[in-house]
């Protein structure tokens, strides 16, 4: 959700190309607009463009910028339409700012600043930060003093970086509830994620909430939330944080779908689930958003069946705004790819404030905010996920959750070892799945049906289709269809059913018959023995046989491929679907 970058060079060497390369890595965080600002001969020079980064690059060709210090931004619009005027960097007279987050008290700040004669030219909350800094610099404060003062005035969530025309060797940055890393190599850099700076940095410091940094003349000085100097430890940037590009694939999403067997293999290998997290636990509370929430829904089936612990799954953004009762001996588990989703983070804080519960996280991004506030962390070893629609991170989350559920069931633990190769077999069906895409790509709407732990997979399949192809799609518990959704079925609507030959097969097969009596575009994902018993007038994809408890993981994969190929046929931008962002750090 907005990506920011900053680079302080040495000997006034031009850093513009490095900023653009960093923005390329950050584009997954937002692509409503992009912009860059540098200090050039004592002036702030900026260039911004609406839409994807490519538009900024084209503009830069005709209007080259050069500067030894600079900041860049990719925007996911919150305050103000995605226009060039609202694009970051946002400048006051001699200050330019990039910001990820929301300044909640910007209206009051704006009112004050207007009284002081500042004219607001954008609809953004960020403009208040630029003018506040300008006001303090005009009052004679140094960038460090001005920044410290302004941090005391703003409320909300932010990662900010600022440069100053009169201090061409200084860059200031702060973090509060939006991620920001400070990288060290030939240059000192700032980045919303480590991938964006890994090409030019070898070590990194992750700012904690409230911390801020002054980068002056190539040296970084760090301060805590009370503005006391601190000396955080630098960490080596590890390879698994680096985005290695799309390789031979047309899209990150396809690459990430194809990487699932290895992501699953690594996740199984690196996670040993010890018994200590269940010490005194009589209830589990799962908090998550989006795709991660569906992973939580699957886990509920597994946890109650195998751990025999009652489990609630809650949408984090709802949970924190009601007055939920947290019973004694509850273990809270946050599931999150990014580890930064503000709703999930806030829901965990609610748990912290209102109970003595231990908190565990299932996260993909190491050192992310949620992993840092948790008592136990299980990292999915999916590697960097760039496609906005989550794929490999989702199946890796399921692997961790299954590992928790099955940990005392030796047979299932052994079966785990077969999962990666069976997923490979499922991926081998990609041409068959591609062949299904025309059956869906012209539809206005699609229905996904599943039972048991495949019900959340139906929801996730529908979400994938919505996210990247913009076809309206809904997932339903197959048994619920007769209570309303059946009214939607006609010959045109694709009905996509998940129907492995398991203990619920007969029930789902009857639901399929009911759908077939009313529509003719019925597509079924099943296995060989199921396919022989299902109506011939349906379209079937025969998936490899797998132990029934692992079907949610394997059945997610063909649904990802299906959404991908449908989106391709519709000419959609698969990796950067409209209006979405990968990491959502606003409420
Ligand atoms: C965004 C992404 C989704 C993701 C959700 C939760 O909406 O577009 O793909 O599932 O956030 O993200 P998290 O990082 O917490 O899993």
C-alpha cells in the first residue's frame, strides 16, 4: 500500500536510476501513480505521472532528472483521486515528502497551516507534512529539529521520507505502523521493503514503530520514539527477501503458482511445530484478512477435527470494532502474507490489551510488524510474493496450519512429504485448465461450490477470479446453494465445483445434479474415481489423488490457474489488478 524509497548518494553521483529500479520492485504496493523528487542545484525537482511506473519512466526520458539525493513513490490512493497533482512526492516550497499511510489529524493541521499562509494544492493528507516541515525550516530549525517537531504533531500511520532543497545532503525518515527499512551499501537507502534496495545494499535496519532516522552526509543517525539516539543492529539482507524477477514467466503470478511445490517443500522443512504453543490452550482465535482469512477458515476444520480445540476465525477489520469476548486460555493466531496488514495488527493489539492470551503469527515476510509483536512466529517459506493476488503464500499458510493440526498424527505427518510432488502433478494440468478459460471469460458472474474444508477453497477460488479478471464471482458451501444462490443458476453462469471422491462426495454430487438441472456450464474439479460417478454432461478436470486432509491445499492450485488464464483472455493486468494493493497498511 504505497511504496516509498529514498537514496542518499555519495559525491553527488546521480541516484535517479537507482530510485527507478527500486520503484520497479515496489510497484506491487500501488500503481495509481508514481513519482520521484531530487535535490538539484539547491532546488527540489520532481516528476510525477498517473498510472503505472512505465508512464513515469516515459516522462523521465523526455525530462531527465539528476540529483545526488532523492525520494520516490508508488501510490495506492487513499486521500485524493489518483491524479498527477495528488501524486507523491508532495512538495512545499523547499521540502519534498513521500508517505505511505494516513495522517488522521490532517484536517486540523491543514487549518492551522492555512492560518499561517500555506496554500494547499493537493487533496492529500501528506501535503500537511510537507508544509509543517517547511514551516519549521522557515523558523530556522535544522531538518533534524524540524522533523522531530513534526513527528510530535502528526497522528496516524506513516512511513515518511523527506528531502530539503537547502540541505542537499540530508534525508529524514520515520516509521509508525507502515514498514520502512534503512539499507546500507555504497549508499544509504530507504525502502518500504528490502527487495527495493537489495540491489545496492547488503545490510539493513528495520525501523520499529516510532523510530526515525536522519541520513546526513552518508551517515545514518537513529532515534527512538522519544527522540533518544539509538544504535540499532544491522542485519545482512538474506536472499529469500530478494525479488529475483519473473524469470521465464510472463507474469509473477504464474511464476508464483508454479513455485508452489518448492514453496511447500521449504515450508514443511523449516517448520517444526512444538507443543509449547498449546500449553494451557482451550480455545483458538484466528485473525486475518482476504486470502489469509480463507486459510484460517480451512484451519478451523483441521483444528477442531485433529486438535479438538474450539476455533473461531474472525475477519480482523470486523473483530477489532465489535466488543468480542476473549475467553481464558485463548491462543490468538494471526495469518498474514505481508505481516503488515493494519487491520490484522490492530486486531492483535485488541487481543493484547484485553486478555493475557499468547499470540502466534503465520507470516511470509520476515521481520514484519506482525511477526515482531507475536510470541511465536511460523514463517511460510514461500519466498517473496509479488503478484498482488496471493497464491504460493496461501498454500504455504495452509501447510503451516496443517502442520499445527496434524502434529500428533504420524500418518498425516508422513503424508506431508508427498504433497509437493502431488502439487507438481496438479500443475502439469495447466494446459487442460487453460482450455477451460473460454467457458468462463465471457460470463458476467461465476459460482464456486465446495463442502467441508473445500468450502473456503471455493471462496478463495471466487476471490482469485474477482481480483484479477473482474468477473463477479461468489463461493458457496455446496449445501447452502439451495437456500438462495440457486436462483442465480441459468445456462450462462459457470458453476465451478470442488468434488473429490471423499466422505462428502455423495452430498456434493447431489448438489451438482441440482445445479445441472438448471444450468449447463458446470465445471468440476475431481479425481479419477469421482469423475466416473459424476454426470457426463459436465466438464471435468481430473486431479491427482491425494489424502483427503490435503485436498484444500492441492485444490487451491487449479483454481489459481483458472483465474489466471481467464484474466489473460480478458486482457487484464494479472500482476497489478485494478484498485488492489498487495500490502494494506490503511484501515
Ligand atoms: C490485500 C491483498 C490480499 C491479501 C490481503 C491480506 O487485500 O490484496 O491478497 O490476502 O491483503 O493480506 P495479508 O498480507 O495480511 O495476508
